[in-house]
């Protein structure tokens, strides 16, 4: 694994590191064609694409019952672990559910906010013949916690869809499961077909075809975000255990040849030891070929910083999906970090724990997306509505401000909608131009009435 000094990085090196490209643009045109055809032809297109891309002759697209049977059929021990992971994810996400609130900010001005779930959501779960139960949990569980009425899952077809993935989808609480993958799955969820119910939002990780399709449909339905290959950056000082750091790099590198794995340290000896441990561990891993390709990625490497401050600046610019901090004062370093999808503190918090069972969500921003947004959460499946109630007194207090600003903007009808509430003569006498009650006028009127009575 390459070891470079941060100070020696040239413009091309920096572009590769900090302007990472998931390869989505290269397939946008083809993905657009797939999306358009599914929108027009529905199930026919889904079955033909399953044959073309997955080599599978699909009969029933709806495999909801198969998922329920798989949950009963899998090994009891495996089911128990899936259920435990699901419980941890559920517990963490339940803490994210916001409460409706309303309060009086000033006399007669009551404002609030309420939260309601989206009715129909689609979750993409990679898989087919491979098993990705964790992706099912991360997408479906937060949606159910949020209260989504209909959670549909699309997962790639296979001669026999992996029963572990199907079981996890069912145990997570999905309402419908369809065997359809790739760009065509995103189109089916977005627009609906004879079999697939259209949803309002599509979430979940996938390859560049899935991501490109999400980019195509986002004008019609909401999406979570455009995610690329997996990433990890480890901030390590001289106290870090090189073998632990290397293990985390190898773990993320086995995801995909385009995965990006980085370690940054201010200790030269630690940096060299990390690189050596990575090289020594490659051949011990079953997916060694994938790992080697990932390590050769221009966005991967071990980097030597002149100080931990420089290392933090590097991490901030990189904005990694997963950020591991293996350093003596990890909390102090965390305080200086803003841009990261998920942070893992200490030597005994491997990223893999978050990938599966610690409870946090592993659907996270990549390609620097952590600079501007976070990962999948309960809020992803909610919409908020503001609520307000003004009394006559409350509106009077705002009267002058609203009418002045409305007329400044040339929107006379806006001002008139306020003034209509104070149209009669008594109101005109009682309120000044700024909407506040004129005590002087009220006193004068009372005095005149008293004089009239005396006469």
C-alpha cells in the first residue's frame, strides 16, 4: 500500500482524493433508457431485464410470501443474531423520533411543528444470490420506526434469492418484497408497475447503476442521496495499533474494487507499520483480488502528516463515509471534526460493528457528501409541518411589520389581508400604524363619552 506525505501531494493527487467520482455519470445515459422503458412497459420490462442482466427467468415478481417463509426456515441461531441486530438498530433509531411541539412565543402568537411519516417508501437491498441482511435492517427498520404505512423492498432476482436476505427483510418489518434489481428496480419503485406499488421516496445503497437511476427519478420521487462505493478514513497517532488500523482498511476494501480506504497519521513509524500490516493481510482474506484493486485506487493510501492538526484538516477535506479515530485523545480530535458520515472512536470500535449491529445506520454519504448532509435516519422518512395560531391581539402586534414589508415588496393584497381584520371604525381608532393598541385614543374617547353624559 502506498505511503505518501500530505505535504507532497500535487494537484492531481488532491483531485483524486478529495473529488472522488463514483462513476455514475458514465452510465447515466443507459440508466435513463432503462428507467424510461420500465416506466412505459412495466412488468414486461422488469422480466426482460432480469433475463438480460441477472440471467434469471422471473415468474412472480412479488416474493413477499417467500420472505416470510425464509424467516421461519433459516437456522435458529442465525435468526437470533438478525433479530438482535434489528433490535439494536430499532433502539437507536427510536431515540431519533422527534416530538410534536407548540408554544406561545408572545401573547397571542402560538407556533409549533408536527411530524408525520411518508405513507409509502421503497428500500433497495443489494443481494440476489449474495447475502446482505444488514442492508435490509438499515433501510427497513428506521422506516417502520418512523411509522411508514407501506415499506416495499426491491432486491435483485436469482434462481434462488439468498434466504438470509429475504429473512432479514421480513424480520425488519417490510410489507412487500419484489425480486427486481439495478436501475430497473429504482424505476419500478418510483413509477409503479402492474405488480410493484409506486412509492413516494426511494432509499438504500447500490452500485453505480442504482445510483444513476436514483439521479434520474429524483424529480418524480424523493430519494435519500446518491451514494458511491464504500469509504473509510482512519486518523491514527503513535498510540494506534497498526494491525487494528490495517484490519479496518482491509474490511472496507473488500466491498468493491472502487472502495476508497485511507489512513492518516502524524507518526512515520506507525504509517509504515500500517502499510506493512495491510500488505501482510491481503492474502489472508477471501476477497483478496477485490482488496488489491481497492488499494490501488487513487483515493486510497497511507498518508503521513506533519501533525495531528494537519491530519484533521486532511480528514475534514476528505469527508469520509466512515471515520475511525484511533488516537490517545480521540474525543479532542472528534471536537474538531465536522465532515464525516459516521465516526468510530477508539481501538475497539471497528467500522464493521456499525455495519452490522451496534445500532447506528450504515447507509451514509460518500464522495464527500458528508460535507453537506448526513446518513439515513428516522427523519429521512418523516415530513414536518409548521403550525401557527394568532389571536386578534397577536395579529395586531404583527400588523405594522407585516403590512410594511408586504408593501415594500409591492404585494398590496398581502397587506390588505391583514388590514381586513381591522376594517371597522372602532378598530381603526384603537390601533396605531404599527398594530399596537393606542391607549391615548381610548382614554380620549372615554373622556368625551363622560362629558356627553354630563351634558
